[in-house]
């Protein structure tokens, strides 16, 4: 039995779109913090940014409520250039890219429910209705599925390798063999890496590009690969960086949700919408982190070896509309009891999650497009173990 997960580098056009959107929010948060009365829950900005990339054009749209001005054109160019897109030879040039601004003010009807000053209950209501899922399992120290962890390590290895022959755009897959009886991972069976090649830096035969790619891949996963692990690089045989990023494909915010949220691992469901392009009163953002925080603490507390948590919200209402838990038969107590424990031990309102996870910090938005979970985020902490174990008794 094999389970695979896909990953993309930050130079993939969909992630470039995510990064531009997240950087717009980060700049708005920075600007708000410099205002006379600073940044707080009462005056926090409300943002939903959408970005489209195609043929050297960047369209930034969506809805925003803020007190500050930010230079959308400069933010988009700086984000693209920082990723290494500075020449037509790599598929996109931040210097010459066309930037269109189509941002509009936030709807007053939405603001009425999300502003703690206008909300009828004087609290931050959920910025939208929807379902969000969090997941955790005990396959790795990160309490994430092994294929997901490994493919993310693979992507970071190619991003940080500093070899100019590998252009910014790239994606990969890792397939892991699992024991049918125990359901536990055994070994890495296959690695697929597709990366645009900048032939300005290839001074020898093309076979050496593949050899270099294989070395980077195997070094990044050295504790899991063996002599039988298959490696595939650029399956079509050619991927010239001239035909990468927006010169050959469009990029859209939120199109890599499966990649970002658990890599398509069976049982780790997908809900809500795009995450990194929204301010945290929108539960598409904050409740993705909140549900992951809950699921991870349940597994860390030893109450289950695998756990999925669904949170549902109604627009303008702070508390979750419903909470659902599935431990896939691995729970030490019933899923129904876990649901009651969650409601008593976790504040899953937008305000509770904003404060708990520090979601008004601009640095978070500059980091999360790369990975939502595998970092020192507050929602990755397992500080509820004792509370959960006590409640379970």
C-alpha cells in the first residue's frame, strides 16, 4: 500500500499568488501598527486578497477595510523579485511585470457582523460561514503524515540549494510504502521532482542536471530512502525555465489547498477556502490553525493516534456552529466525549484564536505561504496536553 503527497516550491505560480496576497496583508498590518492608536481587535483591518498571475500580468483584487495606504504595485514586485523572478529567462520578471489593482472596500454588511464595535454581541463574529478541518497523526514528531512532511522537506531542499540551474518554479511528490496490517509507514518508495531548469547555468550534458537533482532529493530524505527508492526527474524530459511560472501557466490564490493542508493524506479532509490571503477574523484562516491545534493536542495527549477535527461557523457569529471529531477508531475515549472536552477547553472564536496564535503579527503572513504547520507557530504547540488528559479521566 502506497500513499503519496504532493508539494510545490514557493516559485510555483499558485504559491507566488499566495505570497503576494499574504504580503499585502502583512504590509497593511505593519501600517496599522504605526497608526496613532496602534493595532488592536477593535480597529484591526479586514482583508480578503485575490491574486491572478498570467503572461507577465499580476492582477490583485479582493476586498479590504483599513485605515492605511499600501503600495500594491511595489508589494507585488518586491515579492516576485525576492523569489528570484528577475529575468524573462526564468518565466517572470518582477521589474517589467504589469500590476493591476482591483481591490474594493469591504462590504458594510460583512463588517456589521465581524467588527466587535458593530456586532450585536460586541464580539468579533466569524468573517464567513464554512467548514474547516484540522488533522494530526502520530507518524512523525511533527504529528503530521509522513508523506506530507517528507515532500515539504524535499521542496525546502530545492529552494535552499543555491544552485542557479534550478529555477524558482518546481513541484514534487513522495510516495511512501505502508504496512497493510498495521497501517504504519515503512519506507520511501518513489520520489518525483519536477523543476524548471535555467539553461544559462547548465554547462555540460543534461544528464548531470538529473544527477544533481537526485543528490539534493536523496540528501534531504536520507533517513527514509534506500537503494530501491525510485527517482524521477522532469518526466517529459525537458522543462526549460523560459516556459515556467506565469509564462506557461497561470497562478491563482488558494489553488494549492490540498498541497498546503496535509498533502491529500487519506482521512485529512479539506474544507473552507484559501487560507493565507485572509485576515484572521475570516475563519478560513484562523480556524484552519485552530482545528489543527486541537487535533494535534489530542494526539499529543495520547487520546488518539489519528484525529480529524471539523469546525463549522456561521457568518457574524463568534462561536463554532458545530464541532465534530473523528479519531478513526484510535481514540482512547469516545469521539462524542472529545467533542464536549474541546468545547470546554478551547476558545475557538475568532478573537480567541487571534489572541492565542498572535494572528495580527505581520511576520506570520510572510511565513505561512511556505508552510502552514511545520514551523514554530503557536498553533503547533502542544500546551493543552495536561488539560486534555485531566478532562479525559
